[in-house]
């Protein structure tokens, strides 16, 4: 399942119902301090029952409380729903067949909390459910009750398996067709299942796992951040094994219930009146708990280290996650990070944001970030931006991205285009600093050797880092370029042979850029590092390195020669001669051999002609 929307009613500063659409990849919640950004993340943490975050009576909106409100609500809407799920007897059914979806065909779960205590009062599903009282109560009937109703309606011969509650429900509904439905808030927590586990308990097993990393928290031995992010890895491992865990739980329950049944049979022989009063059942679901952390050699636990150290561990957790193929688990994982800039050097801030962007492109991953730092806000994808501000009545409101909202958000946060625009006659947008080195040296080397007419400096074409097309900074830069009448184009790695989600993202950006009538260039090889000459690396370092056009050359080279992968281009590309650049970028079209990078540079230079 994937989170699509968060809804709040009477929760803290949000009085009337507020909807916050959640992007399928990265959602960036931006706005000024104390406008309600953190409230949104904590509402999700309360909904998902995250350790260390609990609701209390102070969470009710004070104005709503004064008007007599007795509860507040946190709702989540989910898409990408499972084709089938088990509600009872280990037999698969569907959310659609059980009438558990809302009018848009989505799963909408509503949690209601008491205003007086903050405690959870009810878990319900807002759905289009049968209006007929007999049909609307089917999910709450036990097997004996279902059989009795089915026999009354004459459907017992149409039940596929008379031992299965969902088959009885299906036959009863089929006989009553067509069924009129109405919007219903269906309580699914207590007493809503044919067996011992509630419907909510079954659905809860399929929800995404949620992890909140807060900017500030008290330091104690029980500090959740001391356990996170590695404790989150435990949750993900459990989620991947949930089917096996559920089967094991069922086997244990069946075995124990058999023993209890035999015990009651023997008890009936001696005290039948007592035996008939007793019903075997499990009081609660077993808890599978594993505590995991990192211990330092000096014996100081993580939670006693400085916040900067804890955040540095967090940064590298996300970097590791970004490089891991998120395959094998059917459950989505939602990472919510409050103010990733906290306690970190600006360089680390940028590294963390880029790791989160990469992670958001993986399947089964959603990222939600809050920030008010212009540099980080500028890297967020525009489609995932949610601008938190206040309306004319000083109430918090959520604005979705459009040209006016992006302008308002950029001005409010102070997001600026990259420097260099003042001297530019044209702009080439690139993703990182290595791309700037790559393009500038390529143009200079090819110009000095007579292959192209100019270099970038003489043509006054300025490469600008925008952290990827589609970001807020990208939007700001393009608007300034357009306002100044400057031509622009885009140059990105293709990532061919790498992450498929990233390849699709680049294809989408190409379509967006070319739809505006602007040139878009991407490498035929995976990345710019794949154009390096292995012989040059061997001559320079004495290390022999082998890589293909589509492998991760950056990592292979960096590991072989002992440098950071991100520094490979800056170290070796300026040593590439024009002839080597021409040789390493040749590609075949029919019987013709063409120099790709000369074509790219000619195209970039051509934007100012």
C-alpha cells in the first residue's frame, strides 16, 4: 500500500478538515517556523503508532474544544492496494468484495481520539458500504450467525465452502444484488471479524511501515532516535517476513486452541455447566520485539553522543538505503524526516537531501521532508512540494504547487537561482559539480584542438547546478532565465543500466523539457565517469581498472584508486585529451561512427547562436 493523503480534523492548529496530498515519491513540506509543518509529521507518527510519539489531550484544537468538540481525527488514504487479503479463516477475499473502499476506490482509515484524554477511541474505515442493516453488519457476524442468516435467505447451496465466513458473506450479498451503498464510517477495530482477530488487525499488517526522525528530542536511555535508524531496519526485516510470521502465529494459535478444546472436552465430562461457560481465545496478538543499536568502543551509547553524531549516523543510514535495491518486500516504507539540516554541516545537509532524493526513486519507498532552509527546499521536486502558510484568518493552510504558489514559496523561503546568471548569455542546467567540470573541460579541450567553434566561457554559457530537473531551484532558475530572455538547455546522466526508477524519472524530465521547446541532452553511457579512459587511469595511478558503458564506473574507479566516487571526475577528467574524448565517446549509427560528446558540446553552444 502507498500513502496518498493525510487528513486532519480538530488536530492542534488544524481546525476544520485539512487534506495533505502525499506524493508517490518525495513530499517536501516547506514554510516558515511555527506554521504547522512538524504537526503533519507527528500526526502520521500518531496514526502509525510510532514509538515515542503519543497523542494527549493537548492535541485537540483549542477553538474546537471551546465549541464543544469531543474528539479529533487523523485519517490516512491508501492506494496501490493488495489484490487480495485474509480477513478470516486464512481464506483470501478482497477489499472491494467486502465493500471496504471509499467512493474513489481507495482505502480510507479514520482514527478518532478523545478530546479529554487524547486516547484512541475508535478505528474505522470510511467506505461505500451496504445501506441495508442486515448486509451492513455481515462483517461483524460470527460463523454460526452467518450460517443462520444464509439459511434464512436460502443461499446455503451457493456457498462454495461452508467453513469459510467470506464465502457465506459473498453468497448472501450475491442473493441481495443489486446492493444500495452509502458512505459509512465502519468501526473495524473491536468485534468486527468472524475469528479472534479484528479486521483492523488484519489490514494493519499490510500497511506501510513508518519511521519519523525528528530534529529535536530529549536525550534519554529510551530515546527512540538512539535506536533509530537501525531499529527501523528491524521493522523492515519483520515486514518482509510478515507472511511467514502470520503463518507461524496461526500455527501456534491453532495448536494451543486444540489443546484448550481437548481440555474443555474433558472438563465437560466432570462439570458440563462450567465448560459451557468457557470460550478459548487469545487475549492479544504476540509481540515480536528485537532491540538493535550501535555500541561505541568507548562504551558511550549513541543516545549520549552529540546530536551531530546521531544525525551523521542517520545521514549514512539513508545513503546506505539509497544504494540498496528495495526489492522483495511488498510493504511500502515511509521515511519522515524533520529538518534534515539540524546539527549538520551544509555539505552533509546536501548529501542527506541527495540520498533522500535517490531513495524516493526506489519502489516501495516514500519520503516526507520538512525544511525551511532555502538550499534544501530548492532541491525538492516541484510536484511534491506542499507549502504550509496561513490564510487571511491566520489559519494554517496547505497549498499545492502551481506557478503562483511556487513563486510565493520561493520568495518566502528565499530560494535563489545559482550564481553566475548575471554574466550568462545562455544556461546549461546540470545535476552536480562534476557535470560542470565535465562540460567545461570537454568544451575547452575540443575547442583548443579545433573540433568545436568555442568553449563555454567565451560563449558566455554558464553551467548551473540545480540538483536535478523538476526541483524548486530548477523552477526558480528557469523562470529567471525566461524573464531575462536567456536560452537554456539541460544535460543529465542517463543512468542506463542503473536504477530503473531513475531512468524513468530522467525520461519524464526529458519530455517536460522538450515540451517547452528546449534541448535536452543525456549521456549514451550510464554516467559521465563511464567516458573516462582506463589507460589514463593506469598511467596516472598505476591501477588497472576495468568497466563497461553501463556499470557503476564511478564506484569501481573510486574503490580501485582509493578516492571518493564523487571526486573521480574532478581528478581524472581534466587529464583527458581531445582525442581521448573523441575516442571514448564514439557510437555507431549504421556504418557511420559519430563522436557523441562533440555533438553535445555543439548542441550546447548552439543555444546562443
